C-alpha cells in the first residue's frame, strides 16, 4: 500500500495543480471505497469513461457507487503533467485489483488521461477521466 503525504478530507476532497499531491488525493478517494466521496472529485458536467462508456451526472455517480462498493484497490503513477492556466492534462499508468463477477481476483492495468479544471472557487476538479485498460474495459 502507498504511503501518503497529504491529509485526505472525505467531506471536502480537493485536487490540486501539484501533480503528485493530486495523485495521492485521487488514490485515497478511490481506495476509500465510497463512490459518493470519489464523485466529489468531479465537476458536475465532467465525463468519466471508467465504465467503458462516457458517463456524467447521476449515471457517473451510480457507476462509482457500484464499482467502488467492491473495494477495488488502485495504484497509479503519473507519467506526464501539463498545466496551462486553469486546465491540467495528466497521464498516469494504473493498476486496479478487484474481484470479477465469478468472485475471482482480477487485475486491470492501463493508461489514463485526465483533464482537470480549476473552478471559480479555486478548487481543481476532474473534467475528463479516460482510463484505457490494456486487458479489457475497467468494468468488464
């Protein structure tokens, strides 16, 4: 398990322009197993492709709740990061350990491209989240 250097506030998770800290917060929210907390990292209008199809709003929240209820474990390493004003583009290599429908362990690996935007309140939130697994869709 990773050692985190930043405190995670599940009542008000907040991403940051600092790529390493942003990655820690994202990992802590995902690994909390709470889809509602994880969804707080996303803008209301953001799109996530975690399910294998682009989801936003209530559909995205429902997927996060269902998927994270199984307590999958995420590891992610930042491969590149670019910040231009109020927009950040981040690439990561990821590994998710979860359980398949048959109850057997499943490990998914792949690359993810994330776009974050800083809102008027100064918070950085996910605008686009597009993981692409090397071995099938994340939700398979």
